[in-house]
């Protein structure tokens, strides 16, 4: 299942209608984990050759938000904590995972992780609270 909605058409991370966007495609696997892949290029750098932390944060936020969307809910990020485990050279393919930790009322607590595709090394992880109903 892919994430494409009329109101997400121009999303910087996943919108197919955003000419400068990343155009990530998200899917919900049988284990109820939202997944995607991404290879940052030279335009996504902070320091030369190193992926900007804001790009890493953005794709992790979106893998968590897309778990919510693909499970039939609407919501927005209320709070997010990120822990960077190391730098990510541009051109390095990563795998993204987002899953629910708990739900209570309108609150959905999510976890997002980014791994290097070739080694499985954890690049960054997030824990975020999302509020349903946007």
C-alpha cells in the first residue's frame, strides 16, 4: 500500500507532486511496521559529503506519520525526540522503520529507526507523540 493522498501530494518527503521533494514511498508490512528506503544525494548535505540532520529527522518523522496514515488515521506530530548515532555520508542507502509503541485516546506514541542498508548499523532513532485528528 502506498501513501498518496490529495492533501499529501506536495509533501516534501513523500509527495509525488513536489518537484524538489524526496518522493519516498511507504508501505505497511505484515508485521505492522511502516517501511521505506532512501539514498540521500549531494544536495541533502550539511557538511560536504554528510547528510543534513534535518533531512534525517524529516524522513524519520514521515515514516512514523505514514504508519498512522496507512492504519487509517489522521494525525500530526506533537513532540519528537531524536538521537543521532553517527553521521550518514551522502549516497549511503538507508532503510526506515516506523511502528507504534502505544496508543491512548487521541495520542499515538511512535518509534522510528534509520539503518544503513549495507551494514544494518543504526544511524538515528526517534520517539514521537502524534495527536489523532488533523
